[in-house]
């Protein structure tokens, strides 16, 4: 995605990425975390605000910092970094609620042709089946894998 994005920090394994959202609400620490699922080689992409006191990620806070496109572009850049290191990984993502899942779907839809150059992109249906992502279809979640 050819959008402005934030610089992030990460560790050698590239499983946790941290960056700051800067906008109308000030500076907000954000975290993207990749966690292996029960199926080997499949990773859940977790994303949210970092609670400075507990060091836990809250994926239900609505920050509304006015920089949503830049935040989304930053999250996508971590997918590129993670799958660059782990090219056989499947990355699964879904929103913490329907509205967020819809935002992710819109982001994928608006950038699908570019994403398809580097990734296989799938959507998860109600019947637990993945299909090639189709613009305009509703999905419960999304799965990508580097080509």
C-alpha cells in the first residue's frame, strides 16, 4: 500500500511491532502482534492500543485519532515484514467487532489489486470456508499468504 505510515519498532522474531499514532487525541501507543494459532504455520494478527500500565493490548478501544489510513498502512507494512521473514506463514485477521471487520474488508477491497501482487488473499465465510477474496462480499475474517 502506497500510503504514509508510521515508523515502528520490533524485535528479532518480528512477532511484536510497536508504533505511535499521532493525531487529534495526542500520541497513542499501538501494537501489532503475531501469535501462532493451533494450526502450525497459521498466525493471528492482533492489533490494538497498548495499555502503558498493564502492557496489555486492548483491541476494543476506539481511538479516533484522525489517522486511520496511516495506522492501517502501518499495520499492513508489518504484514509485509512478518511474511518477509516467514514466507510460508498464513496470517489471519479479523476485527474485534463487525464494524472493525468491515473497515478491514474495505481496506482490502480498496487495495486488492496491489495486495494480490504479493499475497494470496482469502475471506472467511460463515460456514468456516475460506475463498479467494471477492470485493463486495461480507467476511468474518481474512487470510493472507505471501506468493
